[in-house]
C-alpha cells in the first residue's frame, strides 16, 4: 500500500503545511488520500467524527483530503499540562499522564497501537501521507521513537526530509542530519525538499546540488514561502512568539498568552476580519487599555493558568476593562476562570485545590475525570453557531440561567453576565460561525465581513496546493511512495 512520510530537520520547518498541501494536491488528482501523524504534542486539538480528539494539524490535513477527521489519524497525542507532565491521549481518548521520567518507556510501548491505526487507514485509501514530529536528528531520542524513523522503519514507509531555508543553515541541517543518523535510518530517506524560500531559486542552485552530492538524496524541489498558509488554522505555539504588526484604524481584540494556552486557533477567524486587530499579549505586558474585546482562551491547566494570570496583573486589567464596558469573552478554560470558584477535588490538574475565580460570571466549576468531547450546533446572540466541546469538568450556578447558546436538542451552553458585557462558553470554534461572529463584532462597533471561514480555509488549501505543485516534483514523490504517476 502506498505511503510517504514527510519529516523535518527541526520543529517549525513547515511539515504540517506541506503535508496539507500534498494531501490536497493528491486529492485534486483524484486519489483517495488520508493523513497520519503517529505522535503529536500540542494543546491545539479537534474533536473527531468518532468522538475522540486529535491534533489540530491532522484535522486540517483531513480537510485537505476532503475526509472526516478520525482518531486513527493521530493515535498518540500528548497535551502538555505542566512543565514536565502531559496528558496522554491514545486513539482519541484520555489514557493518563506522562512525566519526563517515564516518557520514553511509555511511548515505545505504544508502537503497536500506532501501527494498528496506520493499517486501518491504509485499508481505506490509495495513499497515506505521514507527518513526522521534531527531527530524526534528535538521536538522543531515537530509542523507543514512534514519531520519526522508529515509525518509518516499523511501517516501511519511505521518507522525504524538509529543510527550512528561511531560518538559515539549511545545507548544514540537511547534510548534518545525514551525518548523525545511522545508516539504516538514512536509507529510509529518499529525497529532500527546501521550504520557505524567498527570492530567485537560481541563486540556490549550487547549494541544492551540493546537498544532493553530500547526502545522496534526490532533490524534490524548492518551495517558496506559501503566503496563503497564513489563512489556515494555527497549530504550533511558535506562532505566539511572533508579534503581529499593528494596523491603524481597527478595533483591538486582546488575548493574553497563558503558559498552558490551548486551542488558540479559536481566534483565527477574527484575524481575517478587516475591521479588527487581534493582539496576543505576552507575559510581562499589560492588556492594552484600548482593547474593545478581551478573549480569555482555553487552557490545559485552568487553575495554574489562573494563578499565572493573576501574577501578571491581568486580572486587574480585565476588571478595569469590564468597568469601562469592554466586552469579555471566555472560552472553555477562560470561561471557568470568569466564574466565582474552580474546584479540583480529585487532583485532575495536579494537587487537589480550590481557588477563587475572577467573579465576573455567577458560576462555579468542579473539575472531573470525565472528558466531554462532542460537536454541537445551536443558536447564540440570535445567530446560528457551531463548534465542539473539549473539557473536563462541569459548570453550574445562577449565571447559567442566562446561557450564551441554546443547543439543538434543548441543551444550554455557557453564561452571560447581567450587564451583557461578559460571556462564557465551552464552544471551541464558535468564531468560525459567520452570523455569530458578526453579532459579536457589532457589539464592539465593527461591521463584520460575514466571510465563511470554512470556505476561506478550503480556498487557502487549494492555493497552497497549487503553489506547492508548481515547485515540488509531485510525480517523483508518488513514485517514491509506490504509485506510478
């Protein structure tokens, strides 16, 4: 069965985007293609059709394939919740917690389940496109590896290695990878791609040929900077480290960057609105006074992030904004923080604890081991809304008598303060609903564009696929994968 794995010389070299581009390119050629990532580490996740959760990047890649996201596409997901521990998700379900001390041993034991998911996907398509994680050059992590060469060898999947020329040192990173990995791992790599090139590719011709000569691998193309990728959902937290250039004449939406922030791609539909400027506020800076809306994002460790929020003085900023009549929206963990109390009697996030919330919504939350994972649709602010729930715990209190959304089937979601200026919701992805986004923006004096975010994402996938196909040797990659082009 045909398959191809894209690995990178390091993190953030563009693996996720190029996998999505290749998936859409092959889907546009009429092939049945599915994405796969053996192991991902991310707090940006999506709910799947089978009621599990996978990394956001694999959900996007499924869309690129025009397929429904499924938990088999990312069988092992690690969600960092403290400096040295991560929640372990296997086949879409919480299995426990991994610490730095037992990480290697535990992940190596998961190879059987990773291969089970991969084989199931193989039986449903013509070709599987696999994404690696980190870099195969991290030879200190090679033992028990299931994310890169460990998987490629076990599943006998040929590899294309991606180097990022934008960060510099791409010749050394590719040739250096060849130098440090063992011969059997190197034999799995059949070619390389240069990614994020700016300028005239002819200027890199000598370097390109030198990589081929020194590595023995086939060059498969020089891919330019794919500008349309900015219209795709954010997957990697590295994006939070890059401040956006402020634009004049726009209403500001501010989001504090919490240490364990999750699903920050919830804000992506707002970033495409021409009337607003989304500002991600890093630690050490106050929430800007001029913000018309504050979004408190999801969190993998709500109590710890609430403590961090207070340590930054952001709680003072949030209350000051509330007094000025600014709109405050809390999503999932952010919703829990806006309430009066958060209790963790069973130690779900760490040691058992009970803390006061910000007190802007008349609700209380009790964390519990059962995880809610479901897609929902309903009505909010007199507009259709859709999204997904992904949280541990239940929220109750008088504030829920003023729900944010009424769901299909008669359920309710969230709470709204009596003055209407504070909104809490468990619905991830709600800003992608055009009518709801329009209604929220109207509250801060912005005429929303009414753009269909899902259509924007689909169009961006077609754009990056077309550009990728112009610069990469797709036929050669298909041949490496085992398909005659």
